[in-house]
C-alpha cells in the first residue's frame, strides 16, 4: 500500500504539539511497517529539529510553491502519484482529489470554535474553513482524546461517532525518563538563570552550588488560551512565604502574547519570572526534573503532551480542571478551578509544603506515564490508516 503524508508543518521554525506529534509518527512508522511505502510531502526545508529519519520505504518529496500549497501543488502531485491513502496530521485536506483516494485526518482540538476570541482573525477564518472541509470529507477521523471526539460530535453532529478513532499522544520516553547528570543539571540551570541566591541559611542545602526545586515550571507557547495570567497571580500569592521561588515559562511567544508579557513586567516579582523563549529539546528534561512542580493552567487542551513529560520526569503536576486534562492526568495530578488563582495557589502550597503528597504524586505520575508512548500511538494510527483500505484494525504491522 502507498501512504501519502502531508508534512509541510515540519518545515516551520516554531515547534508545537502538532509538529512534535507528526515528527514522532514518522520516527516510528518506518520501524513498525517495512512493507508499505510512505510518501512524505513537504514544501521547503525541514526544521533541523523536526527532520524525519530515513527508512528504505520512505520517499521524501519536496514541492516548492508560493501560495495555497495544500490545495494547489500538493493536491496536483497527489493526482499523479496515486497513493492509496492520504494521512493529514493537520486540520486540512485537498479539496480536489481522486474519488478513490481514502483520506484520514487527525483533529487535535477545536479550541478555535470554543475560544475564537483568542485567535487572530485571519487564522480563525482559515481554521474554520479548512477544518469544516477536512472533517466533513474525511473517510476516517483520528481524535487525540475523548474530549476532542466529544467536541467534534458537538460541532459536527452530522459526523458518525463510528467514524472517529481516539488515539492518545505519547512522549519521548528515552529523553524524559533518563536521569540527567549533575554536569548537565548545572549547565542548564545556569543558562536560564535558575541558580538560587546564596546565603548561609540555605547554603547547607545546596549541592555543588545548585539548590534543587526552587522554581515552578510551565512548558508551552505564550498565548491567551494558556491562561498564564492565573498562574502569575497564584505565584504572587505564594511568593511571600517562598522567597526563593521562581516561575519559569519554558516557551516562546506565539500570538496575542502582549498582555501576558505586560502582566509579567508589572508584577512586583518580575525579576523572578523567567521567559526562556525557544529552547532545545535536550534542555527540557533538566527543567522538568528540577522543578518543584509543573503547572498547566490552560483554558482548553486537545491533549497536553507536557503533562506526560512532567510525569515521566518525576515532577508533581498541577492541572486546570477542564477539557482533556483530567483524561490525561487521571488520579496522578492535582486539579484547580481554571479561573481561580486562589485555588491554584492553594494547590501549589500543598505540593510545596507536604513532602508525602509530593512523593505520592511523583510515583503516581510515573505510573500514569507508563500508559502512553509514541510507539503505541504510531501503531494504532497505522492500524487506523490501513483500515480504510480494508485491513483489520487488529492486524499487526509487517516488519
């Protein structure tokens, strides 16, 4: 079977969850399935951090074109290459295509329908048009959570529930489950100015100049849907009793980020709030493993890969109680009322002061993370793709 994969997103400079997902699927497809041919289409040059691996059954096709790439150059090429199945890892699909071409689309979330005010107008229009076409015309839809499936059925009641397969994301087990070295710990903490202020009082608790667990961590883009203002307010509430504590936003500004950066600059603790910008994947395990707690205050998530990364890293996790987050976090996380900084501050105080609770959360988090992997996600995704051509969903990949 010949499987076409839309991979233009791997050319982008900014890395987000959708691109991490696509990249990891390509890392695993060639290992799990050596029989089928995978035709990988992209537009310019791969982001060096997202370049897919090389396998004998991978055919990479670079198609340069200045505008409407998916609906023009890409769609035209598919007419001639005649794949059996097209897999779209983004909310899109060619309008013009062969009648017998089966299309599988992954839907990550419908945040743009639930919180349209938090999207640039031009992006909102594009997302609605392309998602409507993709969902209505797909032969099979992959939803990354039960929450996303529920949203699809809510906004597209004409879509049959049987058409939607829920396949949870994974995480990089090798990267996040390995303990970082002392040398790497000190190097990364120095890079992001996370050394604590030295004093006689705390000096005895330091090791090689680094005192552990002195910051709260958020990982992700800076944009309004992430609800970072509530986290800043909660941090300000507990900072008085935790003078050494810092708050780290590990991620880059995405869109409509100005209000968040302004809130940071106006905080009386702005000197202890760190925005890292884009960081290497290799730095993330250090930031997770040395954090006092990982906080994900988002208003809405289709899945939330950083939750799994934090679990695997042995970090207590605190989540907003909405959308897919309880589905991913299960009983391993603490949950707070999404818009209540007081409620979040209370959760933070509990984790920071109750060592038994923190230890229990760490253990539960590691157990929870064991239920997810990119290999498992890729295997089920391949089964779903192959099922459109009449293969059994239980059929094992031929290697």
